[in-house]
């Protein structure tokens, strides 16, 4: 790595400049692939974590999808060979989940979470008159590692119904009908048919949009879908198959600077099965989520609204991308010998994704009200340890003589310093004791958060 | 892939010709390796699934074995570093399973299933006077992924007892006896010993066949093995360690065209432990197992008796064999963007194996009474969704307005079409409404099933 | 493999010479990497099992560490991204485990076992006045396969506190204090600061050793750490989070030649969670742990004290190191066809490690009192089958007619031979019936154990 020498020099000078693309924990919007897009909405898929960096070995079989649709639209029926955890970021939806001899519809709103098991045929309507629907999906494929296959029940121009994969004979026997009827009623016509047919279809498509994955639906149709639709429980998050809301439970951390909501596998059987936690964090403008780390969960975080910045502390060598095969042995040795820490930081805008591996300390500050949603894998028995603040501060628990031995200051100095921060979990990103000064110099917050 | 261009042309013409070797879901008998064979029987091992196609990532640690022996023979004691699920296809056996201070013998017959845990010393006798014994084993190795090691308790010409691996000193101390006695009584003599010894042994071998893995046994010896042998319960399939029979429970699907028996992990602790389901399907001559898919299980199916054909619907790019390392990224992208479906079909003869990945629709027709046995991995909470027929037809569950939007026909037309098939699960492969016509044209069934 | 031909010749001659480095089951001390060392102690890490040999596929995510420290020293606080099972080999320790709002201290002594979950901040003191502390750690990483990252709470010359990874602004806001104070009290000073500071620190370091991972502690400090420290229960091994002792339970095998202590996942929830067993074996001088194999566990064994020899029986081709990628297919085929057994043996000295894969028979003899500690992975439902001795001898369980068919001797001869060994589990490595003779020839034991 020719880059190493000047980089180390910069380290010595206490300066770290990492371009976003060199920060392996950050996934900007250019790391996203559009699977489908039309005037009614889109579906996007984040790059494979393990293709980005070998750090994410344990995320090989996790993918992140974002679904976005306009008011009064429907995402047509399909099934995928992956388990999904859906989290509604904004808007109002009706999700219908089919079973062989039954169906369930659910009203979903911001903060609702539901598991959609692999192979389930489902469709999703945006039932709102005005607001776009945004849904985040964590997908865990069941066939191939990290790869999702979709099977559509309907045909379109570029995509075929999976029914069309069967031969005429099988379809005739299966439906006990003539192939022409089956084709006419269930299967989109062949691409290479006569032109006048194509023209006919084109006209019809104006009305029914049957050739698209996301189509418009009328108010009446929405109403029919809404019948018997259940909403997430107001009281409980322990439902086996119904949606539950992140806001149903009290925040696990809360003060005037922010709120932290979390549902762990221990609380919900849908999450337990996949060993996933889901959380939502609100950080008020000018506030800081205090430095902390997760003991065993790796958390994939999406910036939903607002702006801010994260700092993640890792080791020097983690910034090695796309070098999976070479020098494994050498790299391993280096990794184990070097304990040089490195700061990975980046500004956050809506749509950005960052990953916090287990054991890695992180802090997040908000330059405008920031709303984050996170999926944690390997979540069972995860414990969050704070490194500053009044409560849950693991440093406070160290025996006095060990403080003396471990830190340059005396135990007394350490204790005095630790008590300076009266807040827990969230605090002012611009500390009170220096508030006067900073109130004088306006724009200080922006210099804290944006100034590198 | 130079093959692509003409292939796509054929697709456009609506014609797909796939040689069997290009159908990655099919394993014909040339994909089998003989591990052992003599006049008394043989043991065969199917090619590794993941070596055939990268589709089968999740089958890396599953192997399929077939064991076949003549009447009144014994498969001598050995242990393997793999868990086995045994399924008796035909014949009558006595399986003896040894424990450190106990042993259990079981009478086995067609449809019996039993788990043989890794490292267990066992031996298997064909106790029938006339019929060959055929046993299918799904093996799940505990040491190396996808590789099975056998340890024989006895020595033979090409194979050594694992006792012979210890040094003379250790054996003398272990058995508290002279090495000569140990060698004479427990261990097969050295290959390079003097010729007259070899001659002696050759004569002795005529009587005892000690040099083979599968040896003849007398009626009296069979009788001794049968003592205290238990049979599979007539009532229950929930035994912890004893065999259970696929036919003990009512078929889960049944009509005059076929029967479908299945035992899922939820029903039996031996299967639960390994997350395996086992099923057996009888399709009557001229009948069709209706199109359906498994929501999360991948099922390995063996054609035991009869002839027929399967059609499996997948994506275009799944037909990529032996390209594991190259163009991962590119392939992934292609896979995710393309939703072109492709039909994979093949005729089935006894001994053929095919694999149905989760989410992939499949239909099977029988040109003569067809008997299939299947092992499903990732089986817990698997759900079978039918795409045609009266019951468990997931398409029927779609809301009317969504039918309207998803299919080219109107909701009314879709419903009418779906109701045409009065049967469920199994149906006539040659539909009744066209029966007259087809009865006129004799041989129509064979043209349905064999005509491509 | 050019080596093959002469090697096979040696096999035919009944002679096997394997250099230690060609014995893939053995890890001598040169296979160890020193992670840290000073005058107070050291931490060492064994080579990755899977880098040594492809046999150890299933050990990819297991690492073995050894920690060694002088009396009255402290291993300073850190956390690791791996679960640890600690086994105390010798000495007396106080382990302190921190939680966000609590801490627990434990007195540990020889034979104590405790699980330290990933991400837990902990520190370990040697509380003894004279004896060195030796602790063995089995580590199971949670982020990257087979790789452990340590995060130190304190800074030193070559290593940085993970607090120092955050920016000044974040630290100021987090601790609500000036950066200068934070740096002075919690963070080791910069390497490139002015020389006179460095000199000051160097002087201070003489007193406090704050720059090292393992530092001296005074008797008074030890005393403060000991307050409220709990010891392992005398009665139970089923503690959820407290240490338990291998000697708390009766040995599972015991006679005058040796003792075998074992705690399986079924007995302890800390082990159950990770599917690990822990055992300790004492083999008296001149005694033999009889040939046996584990049905499903792979056991990593460390020679703690004494000298001896192990013999492990495997297949010929297992002696293939560092050929991971090439000839997979070919090798697989060979492996499955060949059942040629091979003896792998080596002398054992303190610090040596050997691995016993599932299903592989092993015997261990002691030339001086030998003390072994083992970690078994894949331990649930593991069963130990002995191949010689009175009890738990699986060969005794074979039906008479099968003995007749499987072994060269008659069933009567086999039974007579098996009854020769009156002992179980452990026996005299120099059998009694030949004792007179061997007492005449002095040095016979050493020729048994050391003579190859």
C-alpha cells in the first residue's frame, strides 16, 4: 500500500483525512443499486457488506433493501427466497401476507416492524393520500449466501410471472383449462407476439399498469384491501406474527437531548427467531449520543432524517478494502500485533448507512434533529456499554487501584472527570460549561459537527 | 459464455433444450461414485451438490449415499464422522447401533426412517430371503464440510481396521496381551506377509468373507441378530431414537391421483435436531403433483420407482455451473436485475436425484406409478404453497382488486379459471375436459410426459 | 506429491516417521505467536487451526490463547470481540468482570472455568505471593472468523486507549470537560510530544508501569480487588455466570492409573451456550489412557504438566497441509476411496497442543505424571467410546456372529482377548503379565514411550 507512508505521517500529526470511500463503515447512496424504478416508486438494494470490506464477514448473509412508493400505489404480489424484517420509516401502508388457505392484512405506520418469512407471497399498498411510503428491509437469504431471488406472480415487459415457467402441458393439467385461456387470464403475453397485439396491450396498460411492479390503485381498491386489516398492538411488542411498533415500549434511554427505542430478540419472537434487534434513535439538534459500544451485536444503521456525524473507533488495519484473498496470513499477524486505534468519521445525510461492528466504540452527533433506524445482528444477550455519562458508564465500575494503574491521572482525578458529565446516554454536543463562550461565537455547533 | 447468444435466440422462440448435464437441478446416475462394490452389494455416493452448481451453497454440508445389498448379507461394523438420516427404500433390515455399554437392534422396512448419530458404530443386515435391501442416507459431516470419513472396525485387503493404526506397544498395553494374539484375533494380517500365509487366508476367506465390507450371513446368524430387535412404532412418529415410519401418519395430501407423506422436524426429535424433513410421494400413472413451492426448505428428491418428469421454474442465470469464483460481482448484479424465468425439466428414472431449492415452483408428472423419497433441509416452519388446485392454493387468497392489477385477465376471469381445477395437490395429468379427445388419440399421456 | 512413493514404501515396511511439523494434529511451541511480553508476563496466541491443515475446517472460528503472569501483577482492563472460556492451569487469580452498572470479582484457582462474554471489560490479577498464574483461553470471535481484536481502556507506548480514537470535540462533549484534562487524566500522551514530557513520563512509568499491559500491583491493591470476590462453588458446576471447578464433580473415569474430569454443555449453561466441553485428565507415570474416540466433539488438548506421548489414528491423506485450494476435487475423491489408516504420534511436553477430531481414535501414555486440559467443540451429545478395557468398551457390544465375521479370530477368541484387560479407561502402559520380564529389562517404559 503506497498510501501507507503519508497516511502514517498524517496520523502522527494527529490529522486523519479519510475520503468517504475509504471509510469502510460508511455506505453512501452510490453504494446502492436500483432494482426497479418507475413513476410510482422504486426498490433499491445496498451493496453486499462483505464485498465492501472483509471486516463484515459476519454480514455475508444480510442485505439491506429500501422500498419507496407514491400515495395510492401497490407493490404487486411476489415472494422472495429470503426472510425479511420490514421497518416502516414513513407513510402508511397495508401489507397483505398470503398463506395457502388464509390471508392477513396489516395497517402499518412509522416505527412498525414485521417479519415476512421467506417464500411468503405478499403485497404492499401505500394507503395514504399524500405521504410517500418508505420501508426498510433487512433480508436474510435462505438459498444462496447474500443473494435474493424474487419470484413474481405476474408478468410484465421485462419480468416474467413464474407461472410462465411451466410448460403448456403442465399448465393445462394444473388448471384443467386450455392453454390459451391460462395465458390470456394469468400470464402476460409473449414479448415477440404480433405488433397489433402489442399495441392493444400498450393501450390497456395505460389503464391497468399491469406491466409494472408498482402500480396505481384507486381509493376504492385501497378500501377493499383495508378491510379486516389489523394494526400493531398498542400495548405489546411480543406478537408472533403481527406488526409491533418501536414506540410501543418506553425508550430505553431518554432525556431532553434524545430518545433511544429498542426491541431485542428477548422481547419479540419474530426477532428471536432471526437473532435480530431493531432500534430507533432520535438525537435532537446540537446533541450527542454518548460514546458507547455493543458487546456482541453488529448494528446496521440508516440515517432516515436530519443531519449529523458519526465517529467510530476501530483499528488501523480495518481500512483495507477489496483485498480479501491476498496476504491473509500477513494481515492477520499485523492485525493481532497492532493495537493502533483509528478514528473513522463521516457526516450523515438522509439515506446514508453505517455499520457498527461489535466491540467498536461509536458516538453520533446531530447538526439537525437526527432520526436513525438500526438492525442489529447477533443480538441475543447484547449489552450496550457507555464510556461517558452518569448511568451505565462501564469506566465508573473499575476498581480504584486499577483506575490508578490504567490511566495517567490518579483515581481521584479520574472519578472527578467522570462526574463532570451529569447526563446519561445523550448530552449536549456543546457542553454547558463552555456554553457562554460558544454563545458568543455563533455557529459553534456547526464547527463541531461540520468542521473537518 | 459463447453459448449465450443462440440460447437466448431459442428462448425468444419459446423453445428450451437443456441437455441433462446443463440442468443443474438434476443428478443422473453418472453423478454417483461407487465407494464399495462386491457380489453382495454396493455403497454409492452422490457428487457434492455445491461442486455441481453454486446454487447449492446451502447444501455444502449435505451428502447423499445409497446402500444396496443382497438377501442374507451384513454390512460390517463401522462408524462415520457424519450424522446420518437413513430411509429404507425397499427390503427388510436389522440395524444394530452400539453404545459404550449397550446395544439396540431395530427391524427396518420400507418407509422406516432413523437417525444414526455421528461416531456411532453400527451394522446393517438384510434379513430378507429374497428382496434386495435399499437404504438411502442423508449424511451431515461433523468434521470437514461435505466430506465423510469412515472408520472400519475390521480389516480387509484394501481397507484397514482402525485398531491397526495403533502401535504394538499401545495395543499390547490396551488389551493387556501379546501383539501376536491381538493381531491374530482382531487385526487383519499385513498385506506384504509371506505368500503361504496369504494362501491360508485366501482359503479362510472363502468361509468367513472377513475381507469384505458386505458379507454373507446365515439364517441362524440373522436370527441371533433379530433377538430383541424393535420395530418402528405403529402409532407414533415422535420417537427419540427408534425408527419411525413415513406411513405411520395419514398422508398430508391424498386423492385418487396420489399420496404425499411427510414428517417434519416439529413431529420428530431426531429430525428436529438436524432441521430435516422427510417425505414420500406416490404419483399414480398419468397423474400430476400440482405446481407448488416450498417456502424455506430445499428438498433433495430421489426417484425410487417408476418413471415421470419434473418441471422446475428458476431464473435464467441459475444454469451456471462450475464458475464459482469468476465474475461473482457481475453475476450477482445480473442475477438481481434479471427476473427472466426459465424452465428446467427432465425425465425421471429410478435412481435419479433432483433438488428443489426454496421458493422454486415445481410440478411432477408420472408416466408410470412414481414413488419419490425426499429429504428437506432448513425444514422448520416450511410451508408448501400450491399454485393450482382447490385447496392450499395461494393464488386464490389474493384480494380481488390485486388480481385485477396483477393479471392480464379480470378478477372474475381469474376466479373462474382457478375454479376449473376441482382437485387438490394431485390431478389428472391429462385433464378430464379433454379426456374424450385424448382417449381417441391413444398414447396422449406418453406425449405429455415424454414428448420433448 | 513426490513424497508419496517413499512414504508408501515406509508404510509397507510398517515404519512411520513423521516429523512433528508433518503431524497436522500437533502444535508445538513454535506454532505460537507472542502478542505481548514484558517482565511481568506474556500473552500468546496459537496459530489458526484452519491455516495449519484443512482437516480443521470446523475450527475456523476457534483460537487458543495462553496468559501467563508473575505474582502480584495485574492484566489491565480490556475488552475483546470474542467470547472466551477461561481455564486456570495454575496459580491464584482475581478476575473482575465489569457491567454497565455493576461489577463482579471472582477468586480463581487451578481447575476453575469461567466464560467471559464478548465485549466484556475485565481485568485479571495474580493474587499469589509466589506462584505464576497460567490461564488458558478458548476464544470464539464474534466479528471476523478466527480473528480477535482487543480494545484497551488505557494507553501505552505501542498501544492506544480506544478513548483516544474519538475527536477532541466528541470527548469534550462526552465528558463535559476540557480536552486537556481528559487527555491528562484518561489518555496516554501523544508519542510525538516534547521530549521533556517524555522524560517525565518515563520517570513516572518506573513507579506506575502504566505503559504496559501487565503491571505490578501491591499487596494492598490486591486486597482491595479481593473484597467481595466470590469463589467457585464447592457443590455445583451449573452456575450461569460464576466460575465452576473441574474438580467439583467426581471424575467420570478414575482408577489408580488416572483420573478424567469433564464438564459437558448439558451440565453448565455457560458451556451450553457455546456448545463447549472442558476436561482435565491426569495420567500417572507409566500409565495409559486407553484407546477411545469422541463421537462428535473435536477436542483441543493442552499438555500442562509432565511428559508423555499420544497416538492418533486417522486416514492417510489427512497429512496434507497448506494445500487448501488445489485439487479439492481430486483429494476428495481420494479421501473417500482410500480407507488406509495412518498412525500420527508425537511426544508431549508442557505447552504442546494436539487436536483430536471427532471419530478419530486416540491413546495417551505418560512417561511422567501427565496433566492435560481439553476444550471440546461441538460437544452436545458427545459420547466417548472406548476400544479396550472392561467398561464402556464398544467392541464388547458387538453381536457374537458379527464378531466372527468382522475379525480374523473366532468370537470366542475375541471375547477372551477383550477380557484380558481388567482395567477400564486407564491402565498400566506396561502390562502386568509382562511386568517381570520388563522389570528385568530396565528402561522398558522409556522404550515404550520414547522409542521412535
